[in-house]
C-alpha cells in the first residue's frame, strides 16, 4: 500500500479543448469529474493544498476547458468541465460531452478518474450515466461524496449506503470528503498514489 503523498508543487500547465492541446510529456494523469455545482474545484484545491489553484465560483459551469495541473513534476491532475445544469449557452454545453468523452476514452496517460458526488443527495441521472460509462470502458474510478461537512456525521453511513446502492458497488469503495475539514484527504491521496505508482 503506497503512503499518502506529500504535495510539494502544483502548477497550472495548460487548458485544452482537443487532443492536440494536451501535454505531450507522457506523464500519468488523474482526472476529476463531477456535476457543475458539486464542489470539484474546492476539492482539488484542498487535495493539493493550494487555496486558489483551481478557480472556484458560485456560478456553475465556469470550467469550460480541460485543465491540466502538474503535481510534484510527476503527474497531472486534470480538471474536467462539470456536467449537469450549468447556466451556459446550449452551444457550449453541446461541445463538453464530446470533448470530455474524447479525453476519457482515448487518453493513454489516464490512470484513474475521481468522480465527485454530493453527499447530501442521491446520485443524479447524469452521475449514473458517467459512472456506468466509465465502468463499461473499464476505466479505473473512485466515487467521492463531497460536502460531507454539510451532512450530520450520524447520517454519513446512510448517505454512503444510498450512493453505493445506486452505483452498484460495495460501500467501502466510496470515500467521504470535506474541503472544509479536510476529512478524506489522506484517503483520496492514497488512491491517487496507487494509480500513478501502482
């Protein structure tokens, strides 16, 4: 079992909308995906211990490109555009699906996907669609229930059981995470380390 990594450096490298714009250094990549208002940017900032590395916003849908962040000079965290009910023009939303599917389905550097779900609610149809798409293509993925601090601790097991039932996976495959309290950060770093250095 790898130990939780220490984040020594994290820097934005590039934004892409097509494969020709991806980094070409062949380093391993871990992607982060989630609904537009699920707190993905806050989770990444917490995980990497950088308060403003990934821009956060009260307006869903601010990430409209695939953003690559180089971590410790060894691997990339890849921030994917959010899906769901983002308040952006339909023409822009229509580009996101093919853009993300092309990355997830055709990127040899991809080692795993962190799918971020809201601990307060059952997985949405869009959440389930992405999860099943990843499973069908045998892409390693871990579901993370974020905003755990907004759920009473006595209800964590119920939230996790509800999500695991919807996703069709054992309860112990789910991680609970809070960007406010940093709960779950070490466990998620362990998973990332296992992917990039199996």
